[in-house]
């Protein structure tokens, strides 16, 4: 026999799955990934499994650090100003990222210009230093064209 808490969880899980399936019936294929991602994030946020700062960056991008407060973009030949602003913002989540950009600039350029950065190892040991969500934040910051591929991987 299930306890009350377990029974409520079973009902919530069933209801969530039912809503997901019913909603997906009415969605175009290209919208199903976005809906799935949103639902997953909401469940994880409710459980306290996602830091708010990371979620905010992933959903809205970097915007709180003014350009006048940033160091100049030393990689302007291959990295746009918006991406550099995002790197500055990501420094708040991934401590040491800007220093890594300076020290391993060529490796970061190779990652940035790779065909599938979501499948390519991050420079240095960043794959070991960051969570999956933090890596998706990096992809969103530097290669927003690959976010959907990273989310579905």
C-alpha cells in the first residue's frame, strides 16, 4: 500500500505525462522539443534541481553586464561582440571562463567554429568542470544556432 505522499506523486506523474501527450498531439513537430524542454525545466525548477542564474541565462541570454564594464574583445577577428558579452556574463556562472579564453584562445576558436560544437569536447577540462545545463549555456552564448541540437542530444 502506498503512503499518501507516494500516491500524490504517482497521480502528479501520471497527470504530467497525460498533459504532455495530449499537448504534443496538437503541436507541430518543430515545437515539440521546445515544449518538452520547457516542461522538463519547470519540473526540475520545482524540485530545486536548477540554479536560477543558469536557468535565467539559458532562457534569456546574457544581459546584465554593461558593455562599458567589460574588458575589450581580444578575439574580435572570430568572436562577435554579442558572444563576447555573453562570455563576460557566463563568467558569473563558470568562474575562470574568460581566463580560459585568453589562455586557450585557439582551442576555443576551433570549438566555436566547429560544425557541431554540442558534440565537440570543450577546451581545457571544461567538460569536467561544468554541468550539462552550463554547457548548454555556453552553446547558447557562443553558438545559439546549435541550442536545439544540444537540447535534443
